[in-house]
């Protein structure tokens, strides 16, 4: 969905003069102003501001003032005053009055200034390719003030040249899914663009760890024992293989989707197949609402972002509700047990978890163990904090 940011006020500027004379109250219709505005030059300003002039005829004791601090007056000569207008970095137009006073006579001259202009046809989110020309894109922008841009990752860059905003990324040599923001601002206006880089198909063959709170753990068990770990191997763009070591379960084929629109690994309610005398199914679950579903169109996701810094490297993602279980918020899943191949007679549950976090399980066992250890530590810290 594209956002069109347009802040334009088409307000016709009108220079107005108002005069009143209290010198002769006996015959107001016969009085004549002692102040005359000969010329008011360029008193309608764009948002950048500038300078104009007012030429006048008035007695030498005339006082000239402005009622706004963004208008500065400079007396150039006995018959000429310069009007300097500061930059307007706000969205709305504004007006001020230049006031001439002499011998009880008052004349007002109006100064108009348009507000900030920023029009940019930029999408809310953007996907860039891994290499070559696909790593860069350019958008037209119309702006009255300088546009300041910054990014939230070292691999992502942005620049403004004239009326064009260019967003470009370094080559994604590791072929990972990564995400960052481009933030841009002009005056009081600011906005941002979510930028993704990578191909979801590059996830095929990877194995991930999903760590969460074990729904069936004893409440008085040590916190470390209340955490369940599940591994997920991505076999294809539509199939993943689940393993739950503590339950002795492996080779469970679940329906997944490598969601290129959201750059998310989505997991659906699935028939996992026969295990012993039972048939197992993955059931998306709202642990706090107490609801689960076996409907194949119900799912949850893990929005992917590859983190690369001095302390750790790899994928980390929190479970995200996709809005598919109406009235509930999916935050985990159950492994249900059924006595028949049609999955009509549920006999119980063999495992379940909630508040799930996905991380990359690399080929390096030590690195994988470090990821799982950190995920568990995060959950224990959060649970401890909540109990205080």
C-alpha cells in the first residue's frame, strides 16, 4: 500500500490594508489618513521565506511594528521598509500584520506565508534484491525544504539529490532475510519506509529452533525445565519438518509458507501424520484466550530479520498473530492427538508451547546451543520480572 504524503495549501494570498483615523471625530467622513501605502511588493511568501518591501508616505514620527516574531522589519529609508520572513517548517499557512501608527492614524498590511510542502509517492514497505540493479530504487519527491534521511542499518543507505530520493543496499552476499528502516524528515514532518532484502527461497534447507514456555510443565518446576524447544527444518516453500526431542517426536510434516509479502515464515494448522497408534496435528493456540483451531487456514508467523553484530549473528523472531483465528490472538501451538485418520476424535495433547521465539539453528552445534541458551535466558528473565 502506498502512502501519498501531500501537504499543500492552495490559499490565495491577499494583501489587505486597513486604516483608521481618530484625529477628527467631529467629521469622520471628511478626514484623510496621514499614512499612505504606495506599494507592497512580494508580501506573499513560500515556506522558505524571503524578503519583500513596503513603500509608504507618512509623517517622520511613524511607528512600524509586526505582531509576529517570524516577520522582521528593517527601515531602509524614510519611505521604505524591508519585510524579512523566516522559514516556515510547519505544515500550515500563516499570516502576520505589519502595523503603521502615526498621530492616531493606523494602517495594517497583511503578510502571508505558505506552509511546508512535501509530496512523496513512497510505499510503506519496500523489498530489494540481493545483488546488482535490484538493490537500488528511486522515488520522485516534491519538497520546499531540505529532506533529511537516515537508515537504521549499516547495509542500507539513502540519499536525496534534487527532487529524487534513492534507497540502496549493499550486496546481500550471505543471502539472508534482513530488515531495516529508512527515516526521512522535512521541517516538522517525518515518516519512514520499511525495507526488506533477501529471497525467501534461500531459507529452504535451513533448520530453526523454536523456544517457548511448555504449556504442560509443572508450575513448581525450575524455570529452565518449563521451557520447550522444537526444531523446524524447512524442506520446501510449503513444508516444514518438526522435531520435539523431549517428546520423542520427529519427522512431523507441517504446512508452512515462506511469505514473501511479509518476509515471514508462517506455520499453519496441519495434519502431521501417524505416530504409533495416534494421529497428530499441529493446532495454533491462544494460551490466554484458551482457544485453538484445526482449520487449515489458521496460522501464525515469524517475521524474519537476520541480525549481524559483534555479539551474535543469525535469525531471531517473535511469534506473530496473523489474525486468522477470529476473536483470539495466537501466541503458541499445541500438538493434538487423535485416534482416527480423519482427525475427528481427539484424545488429548502430547505437547504445547506459547510465547514462542524462533532462532536460527546453524550447522555449528556450539553456535546453535548459544542461540537456544540466550532465548531461554530471555524468557526466564521476563518470567521472573512478571512475578515480582
